[in-house]
C-alpha cells in the first residue's frame, strides 16, 4: 500500500533527480526522529510524468519458503556482499571496538595522505593483511554463492556478485562474475604510470619479510622508499601502492557503470553481510527495491534500510546463505 504524498509534473535532468533521492534516503537512514522515512520508496518517473513518494507499509519477512519461490523464478540474481560474509573465515574488519592495527585504526592508514606521509607504515599494514589473507579460506557462504552461480549458469541464468570486500575469498571460492567495488589486496597500482597488476608474492618485497606484526609494542620498520614494492613495467620502477579504494577516494567509474547495468536488470537481489552504512553501496539495494524487485537481506542484525526490503534473515551468513541458495526442486540440474 502507498500513500500519495505529493504529485508534481516536471522534467528535471535525471542526474538531479538521482542526487536528490540519494540525499533524501541518506538523510532518512541517519535521523532516528524520521524513522518512518526509512520505509520511504522514492521513484523518479520519466520526464513529464508524475513523481510519487510512497510510504511502504510492510515489514521484512523471514519466510524462507517464500524467498525460495522468488529464487526459483529469478533469471538474473545480484548478490551484494560486505564484511559479514567473510567473518566466519576469520577476516578482521579493523572497525568498531578493538579494531586497531598496532595503535592505529584503518581510517588512519587507509588514506592517500597517510601513504604520502609514511608509505613504509602503510605498506606494513597491508603486508600484514595480505599475509593473513593468504592463509584464510572461503567459508560455506562463499562456497554456496559460487556453486549457485555455476549451477544456474548451466540453466541460462545469471548470478553476479558485487562485493565491498578486498579479500578475494569470493574468487578463491570460484565465483566468476565478480565486481570488486573497493579493489583487491592482491593487486597493486603504480603511482607513476598507473599500471595495475595482480600480485600474490609472499612477501611482496624482501624488505617487508617478517614485518607488519599488529602488536602495539612492535616498532615501525621505517623501510626506505626505494626498498618498498616497485613497479616492474619496463623503464618505470615507480612506487607501488595497494590497488584498493582508500578513504576519501572515489570508486572506479568503470566498475560503477557495470554495477549499475547489473542492478538495472536483476530480478532478485541479495544483500549479504553488510551494515548498509557505507556509501554508495548502501544505496544499491534500496534502489533495486524501488523497482519492485524482491530484495533479501542476510545479516546478523537489522540495518537502517531493512524495512525497505521484502525479506530479512538473521544469523551467520555461513548458515543462512547455503539454505537460501540450495538447489530448488524446480531446477533440472542439481
């Protein structure tokens, strides 16, 4: 059910409409006194059509049987994942209480300014994370998603994973259609020539071997810049940085374009292990829901946008996702 709050006939540029709607939803999810606006559906219709704002009147369902009916019919499934999907693999988030590496929070180190000031310290931090992730393995949630993609592709159906994670556990699990919003721990970018390359070396350079311990009493290595990871492109030798999106940086526009295309045509969307507070990814699923597409949230707890979705399933992703994506009785190939 919807209440018609306003009806206006005009034809502003679509980019302005999008900016207004994103601002409104961001505002609504940040202000408790306007909790009712969390259920606001914002739909921008084509030029010279009516712009309507509707208030959703339903609560997210936890009925897995109902979800499975949508899953059985879906031809193009978009799965948006966050840190929660990797939690059961033992991946630290460096957020919240205790989220420190030595005495620093991630936001103190994961910035262009920090790298410019002390590239040795930043590389110690990322070297520690790389070495840690080389020993981690996909959990049942990663595996269920990858197996679902492979199984449905045989049926002419598509699954795409849009992840905020940089740990490559989806890739390890076998996911093929993968869009990494924030880059990868195992890619580097040259600050001189901009060349991006995969890099799974351990250690990434000799000077970082044995460095990066998280203990706050460990002194910084203070590695000379010329001993840090360097570009191997012919004639370059520039300083490398992790190919990840740091705080204050924009997402890759090419990746965003691909994400927008996938979300524009998906007929089922899953939001897995994300708090839905990091923008712009927090807006993806609510925009899909506005199109009338069923969205299912899988998380340990509700989020600021849960009530925009048709389904919410609480619990560890490694438990809820395998059940949700298991072979349906209607499938011919299992």
